[in-house]
């Protein structure tokens, strides 16, 4: 599996980190997948196309065969119309608007060259999902995980249940919607967030 983080360095455009996931050997069975499409800024699509043009993606294969949206907030889904016009991919999201296929909690898809499980993770938003690749312990978390370093915040109980569920997975690396990846002690990162959210609810 190859993971390419796509994020244009433009302080005037608030956009997530998108992830382009490819198979290691570009076989016909691989599914070239884009996780999140960034904001509506047309510069993002131009940047994506430039980056995608520099990497092998398989003979006769589209650079993006499917899109998975972790949630519908504009900085994660705003670029979908441009990506769809360019590649005509299959699109999966929790909200099945505009021809998208609705994600079912626990459904599996091929992402790159690995089987992935799509997990409903409400908390940040009701429609949030994570993409989990159990073969490598890789988690694409969208905005369902961010660093929580104390118990002073306010969180919905749905978010506590989401973190409890994620803490039960064998996660070794986390690719979040904002910021750099968590490449070491990913399980401890999730447990730390869980402990602080649980503590915040006890102090309500």
C-alpha cells in the first residue's frame, strides 16, 4: 500500500489533508482511492492532478476509482464535484446525497490493495466515519480523532462511545484530517483522548 498525503500549503484556504491510497504493485484488483476531497477551492484539484501525475497508478487505471468522504463538512467534501467531473469515481459517504453510495457501519471495501472496514464514528459530526485497514493497523480518522490533552472540554456522549470503539481496534498508525500522521504509539494516543473525554463527562 502507498499513502500520499495531499494538502496544498495555502493559508487562505482552509482544507483538510486528503489521502490518495494506491496498491503497492498497481495490480488490476487494486482500488485507487481518495479519502476526502478537500475544500471548494479549484486550486486543490489542480494540485491533486499535478501530484497524481507524478506517480504510477496502474496501466489503464484511473487515478481515482473511488472516493470515501469521512464527513460532509466543506473542508473535507467541497472538492467532490471537481474530482467527480475529472474521474467519475464511485463515491461513498454516510449521507447518500447526489448519487453517493451510503456507507453501512462495518461494511468492507478494497482500498488500494487492502481490505478496509468503514466505521461510523459520530461525535465530531453525526455523519463521521473512519476508514480502518486491519491488515496494517492503519486508521484514516477524518476529524474523529484530534489531540485532547485535558478533561476540561465538553463532548457529546456519542463521542465517548466512538473513542471506546476506536480504542478497541489494533491501531498502529493514524492519518487524521488535519495535521501530521501519528506514526508511533497510536493506540496510546487514542487511549489518552478517551481518558480525557471520559474525565470531562465525569466533571459535567
